[in-house]
């Protein structure tokens, strides 16, 4: 049997199916009243479908978010050098199982049961970094730690303005997290092991 002849002209699958958010309800883990679970599906180029899920309790204020990938990805790690304004558009999908690092800013987001998932760009990531550094600059245990947090905060501002290059690394053993952009390098588990 012959293979299919010429295919149709390449039209990328850009059906932007904006599926409506789903709202479910469940018992709040804190106050045991009813809370809302809001699920927003989103299609991300080069990655696939994700669902952004937010739990929100109007009774006690409990809020928790995660991002779930609805497709299987076997890439373990991603790295991107963010070297200018254009690179700030690089996207980050972070599932609660993913580790995110920005070594230049001493930043590591560890996975865990209370880890939140999110979908953002580099500006959104740096906002999260700033939030933690702001907290540390006034609440860290020692004077040195508070001063260090202030230094890193100044560097983070430069990064956000595209004036200081920085590195972003994402590791996820379940493949639920990713960096998406022109300068992103991805590692599959086997390639990664072969490097040693
Ligand atoms: Zn509650």
C-alpha cells in the first residue's frame, strides 16, 4: 500500500478553542464548608493542553492553585538564558511537582504538597521572586540575610527590565512543567543521563 500522497498545505492547528471555565464544588480542607473549584483549560503552543485549577473558599479565604498537563510529556528538564527584553516573553508552566531555579537571584521553588502551580511569563516569575525577596528583606533572621535579600531585589529589577541576563531552570520528574520559548533547551531523561 502506498502512503498518503501530498498532504494539505501546512495549516497549523490554531483552533483557539476557548473552552469555558468549569466550576465545581468540594469541601474546604480548612473550614469544611463548601468551596469552589474553578478549572480553566488553556492550549499552549509547543506544549499542549493544560488546566489551571484554583480552589477558593469564600468562607475562610483559603486559596490554592495548580496547573495540570492533560498530555504526557517525557522531558525532564528545561533551561533558558534570558538575555534581553524579547526573552522575557518565555513562558513557564509550573506544576506542583516542578522545581524552578533562578541561580543568579538565589531563587529555588521546591515541589511539594503545598507547592502551587501556575502559568506565567518571565515577568510573572520575577514578580514571585520579588515577593519572596521583599518578605526576606524585612523578616529574615539576620542582618546579613536581610541585606542580601535587598541586593538580590535590586538585581531582580534589572532582570525584569531586560538589563541583566539570567538563567531559568525547570525540572519535573513527571513532565508536568515546562519552559516554552525560542531560547529554551530541553533535556529528556536519557540524554541527561548520557551527559555524564
Ligand atoms: Zn474554608
